[in-house]
C-alpha cells in the first residue's frame, strides 16, 4: 500500500497522511489522526520517510531476548498482543553476548522501530539505553535485574512453593534453584517462607543441582520435601528418587514451577505452579504500546493469580506416618550457678561455676524424647530477642519440629536461675517471660500439630487456661496427656478429667491435694477426679505409681548426684518414649528411672539427657530382662 491508497481509504489528502505518519500533525483533529492510524495498522503501512527519518511511526516493535529456548510462551503472548494492536515484530537474539546485543539494538534503531521489548544480556546492558534515548525509542525491559524491569515474581513463587509444603507439615524442606534465567530470586522466597514460619534455615538444604548430598538426605528422610525452580530439574529428581524405589509423596513431597508451554506430563504426577508466560508476554507488549501511543506506563509489576495445579506429589512428611510426641510448655534459658551451699536470707555465697543452656520443662522433655529416638513437635513461645535464636538452633540440632514455637514482640525469652549445691540439691527461680503469652487461642491455631500424636506432654509453667485447652485438644486427637504440675495449687476438675497421667513430686502432690498428708489418699483423689495414672517422683526414694487397678513403689536407680534439677523432665520424656515403643507401664517406669539417674549424674539438664543407645547399653548390663520385655 502506498500513501495515496491509504489517503483514499481514510478520505483525506496524501499530505495529511504524511503529516500524521511523521508526527507533524498538530493541526489535524484527533479523530482524523485516529482514523488514519487505524487503517495504517490494518494494512501494515510504512511510509518511505520512515526508513530514513527519526521519530516516524512504523507500527513495528523490536524484541531482543537472550535465548529462544527461554522465551517459550512469552514470545507467543508478545506476538498476539502486537498483532491485535496492528504492529509487526522484529526479533533479535543476543545469546547473552554483549557485543551481539549492541549490534541488535543498532539494527532495530536503523529500522526505526516504535519501541523495544528487551531482555538484558548482562549487567552492563543498561549502557545501551542511551542509544535508544538518542533515537527517542521507548523500551520495556523484562526478566532482568534492572530497577525498571518488569519481572515475573519468582521470589513470591518460591515462597508459595515452600508454603505449600509447610502447610502439609514439612520442616525439612530443600530448595533446588536450578540455573533457569529469571528465577534467581526463587530461593529468596524459600528463605523468607522458612523465616516467617520459624523454621531454621540450613544453607546446606539449598542446591543448584541434583547431587549425591541431596539424594542422601532424601534417602535418610532428613529432607521430607523439595521445591524446584525448574520443571526439567523436577523431572530428573522424580526419576532419580524412583530409581531408589522411593515414592512421591509417601517418601518425599515435590513442588515445582512449570512453564505454560508444556503439555501435561502423564508419566509423572508432579505438583506444579504454572508460570503464565503467555499472559506475561501480552502484558509486556501492551505496556510498550501504551507508552508509544499514549505515553503511559501502567506500573512496574506484573501480577497474575497463580494457583497450584494439583497436589499429586504433596503429602505429609514421611515421619508423620508414625506416631509422635507433642510437647506444650515452657521454654527458658537455664542460667546455672554452682556453689558450696545454697543461699538463705541474709547470706552471701560465691559461685564456683556459671553456665547457660536452653531449657524450660517443655524444651527439656522435647529434647529428652528426641534423643531417645522419638519424633517430637513443640508448641511454645519465645521472646523477640537473641535468646530465641539459641532456642531455634537447639531444636534444629535435635530434629525437633519447631513450627509451633513463635516469637512474641515485647517479651523476653523465659529465664530460669538455677542454684545448685555441691551435693546436687538445687533451688530454682523463674522469670516466665514469653511463656506467659502462650494463650488458648495460640494452641487452637496450632491444632494441626496434635495430629498423629501418641502422647502430649504438658507442664503448668504456662497459663493454666492454656494447659486446660492443650489437654482438651490432645484428647480430641486421641493423644494421651502427661501433665507435670509445677508451682501450682489445686487443679480444676475440668482439667483433671482430660489428664491421662500426672507426674508430681512429693511437694507438688501436697500442693495440689492439700487436704491430706497421705500420699496414697492424695493419689486416689486424683484418680477419682478423672486422672488415669498417678506417678509421684520421690528423688532418692524412687517413685510411687497408682492406677485404678494397683499401686506400687519403684526404687530409684543408684547414681551419684551432681545436679538433680532436671530429673523429672528426663523421667517423663523416657516414660512417654518407651510407652510409645510398646513397653508396659511397669517397664516404662523402670526405664525412665534409669534416664533420670543419668540426668542427675551430670551438670545441666539438656546436656545430661541420655540418648537411646547409651541408655539401653547401660540397662543391658544391669537389667537385660527389662529390654527383652520380661515382667
């Protein structure tokens, strides 16, 4: 089509067409200009002067990209939007080469394109922007680190992929940020998700490729879920895991990003977030046309609602197929002071040793059970302080699920000040701190943590209404509750109705049953109130166990006493652990007595909690029939 043919179709003179196409149309009405441009778009008209003059309208757009293999549906979206708007496209590929990119920009400028959609080849590509400025050619930059670039939010996709696994109960989550261009921020979203869910971040779980370390962690179930930035990487992982004769999602869960150009993989059922490249391409082209025709830029971000396509490869963590122990209770930093004699009123004593450990009865019982081979989850509160980092590190070291442990602004992590006499006797003063902030609502919000729990260990170093709600929810999910009453008086009847076992010491049972000095009568009162089993720990005298069927005293296991402050925590964690292993109550009590003995024979509570191998090796030397299941 020539200028006269266009003029005839538009019903104007050839000079009018020339002025409009050369942007010299200030004296021409907007309606006439719109009519001429519309016809020019329909017939892809280019004026002769557009080949030699700057600033003319050519109805041509340039696209510069790094590699055709990475463009997938983005280019289709660009082409569709350009065609709908009456523009043609000139494509140029840089291959990531800066010199070739400069040549591409020069070629497009010589063709007087109206605008350019540009994927930078590298960090220095922005220097070429001055070339476009000289030619007065607008550009939309995409999939680049430039501050004005329009990018698909891969950080958000990384966050959502990780959150999908967190919602399913995973804490051991690996990230494979495969070398997919434009997805460099995927791992940042993964890190942000773990931080906001209070899951300790291990940089050793961030991979750039599938390697032997990753496969070993999957095989050992250290990793229960994986997110992938690239679908091809996910496919390779899927096949590699299959060769180990493991299955998705029973052994490991998998979530990947997926390009919208891919057909559904019928051979591999992988849960994916499909990246809307087609819509992204249309958005890029629409932005550029808006800049060309109206001088408008509709904003710096591309937002498209992206949903998980399916949940075929997402399941509960492998370890959740077995029963676990959930602990609801206090989290402290234990500050130890050792001295020859405990202080009293008007007396000053010197300390020979000071040390700090992660503690609190909730943490002590959780670590004790974890060291005995149990899967453990904790619900509790810590402050928004440095001590909270110490708590999270400790939970991570012992493989304890810390999703239910949250930071509380305005609170300090609980502190326990423990004074230990040379003969092992001790006295403790506690600053509750964030433990006071653990509310019934907090427990209700963490209700899913109770799922698949065999036992729930609870202590009264948290608000009593929270103790009651924890017992109620544990009972709802079929978990047996073991309550340790600490620094409390008479317990309400509605609480005792939901307690399966209560483990006070001699002083504590007098505090909760002050109407009698007879321990057996006190125990019977608790049974009549609804408690299933009463176990009174008596220090060097052993313990007293009473159920509805029988009552029995168990002697203590002889150990030298160094620090008796955590004996009950060690006892309870071992009691629950061996009941979960199928031991009878008598066997579990006896084994728990050995665990308590190990604890009092060393300094500090958590450092002294015994591991399963050490405990059972010791018992095999003294009471081998106990581990063989003999009565």
